[in-house]
């Protein structure tokens, strides 16, 4: 890559990463406002234009009336009610297209300027592939809620969320290729790295089960903490495992909620290890930040549960 463009490319990638975070946040709002099934067609190009007149709105509403969500949950909806849920899903999809444009236009310009070598061209093509794949996964997720039941597959919801994190992580990795963070290696580097990998694996599991909790609406049961009702582990967990076997770990709301409760404490172990075993002062400070964010995230999770997912 030409050195004179490195700053521009780094800022471009940073902007993209921020927009992906915004996309995830709006996706969460879309889920909480029950807006995700309001748009029943996927139009990658023309879908960026919202309904412009009452005729367009009525046509969209008529399509929505054919869905299980309207027929089984929202049959009382009027056009005004439909508009209130339509906009969040539209904004979520429109932002995805905006992100695509923000990546594509500068990429074509930089390609024209011959800024990138072959390695960087391949890296950025992978980014576009991941972005396009995320759009397809998002539509497949929505489509799963338009067939029989007015709810999307929790497996596809988890995949959609994890794919977004993969896109963000890949952008961050590209950014660090331009602006690397250099640390002095210590004698315990190998152990530190292994602890970090363990942290990332458990964190990924917790994120997946968090998506399962959302998809199965498991956050609306056992709204007590630290006990599940009057038990540390609900007896339903063992009975469900006895009747369903391993599938109960992924498909039974009570069991999924229990796993989501336990994983944060497993996640805490490598974080505490990193805080106390780091020899590099800068890494020790960063590890303390991770511990602080864990406390914040756990607190948010507990209050979300106690308040029945406001």
C-alpha cells in the first residue's frame, strides 16, 4: 500500500467499524421494538427507497397482512401502527446499504489510484464478501419468521449477530495492519496468549447463548437473580435434559437462560488471570479495563433480566 494513503485508509476502516457498531445497536432496537418482520421482501437495490405516498404505504401494509405476525399477533394493527414498526427495520436495512456504499466508493477510487498491492486487494475483497454474506444471512433470518410462526429462528439470529461481530473484527484486524499496536513480549507471553484465546472462545459462546436467549425469549422467564425462582439451577434444566438430551442445551429457554447465567463466571476466570499475571504495565491496564467492562456488562444483564427485558 502506498504510504501517503495509509492514514486515509486507516480512517476509512475506522469509520466503517463505527458504522458496523451502529448497525448492531439499531439491530438491537429493531428486535426490541418487534420491527424485524415488518418488511417482507428483500430488495437489495430498490429497498433503499422507503414508501413515498399513501399508496406505497398501503401496499407494504397489505404485504405485511399476509404474514404470520400480523395474522397471529398484530391483527389489530392499523396503518399508523404498521408505520411505527416499519421504520426501524427500514433504517436497519438502509444503514447496511449505506455502509456498503461507504466501503465501495473509496475502494474503487483507491483501486483507480493503484494504492493497494495484490495482498490488500484480496483482503478488501474478503471484507466485501463478508458484508454481502451478512446481508444474505440477515434476510434468511427474517424469512424464517415469515413462514409459520411469527418468530425468527434463534439459530439464524445468533448467526446474524456473530457474522456482524466477524465483520467488525475483520475491519479492526485490517486497521491494525496499518496502525499496529506494539507491545514488548514478556517471559509469560505464551501463557498470556493462551488465556486471551480462552477468553475469546468463552466470550463467543456467551454471545451465541445471548442471541439464543433473545431468539427464544428466554429472558422473560425466571426474572430473579442470582436464584432461578427458589433454586440455583431450576429443576426444569435437568428434566429438560432428561427428555431432550443435548438439544435442550440449545432449544429449551430455561436451559439456555441457565447457561447464559453461568458462562459470565467462567469468562471471569481468564480475565482475572490476565489482570494479575500481566508483566507489561500497558497490557495490565488494558486487562483492568476488560474487567471493568465485564462488571458493567454483567450488571446490565442482571437488570435486564430483573426488569423483564425493557
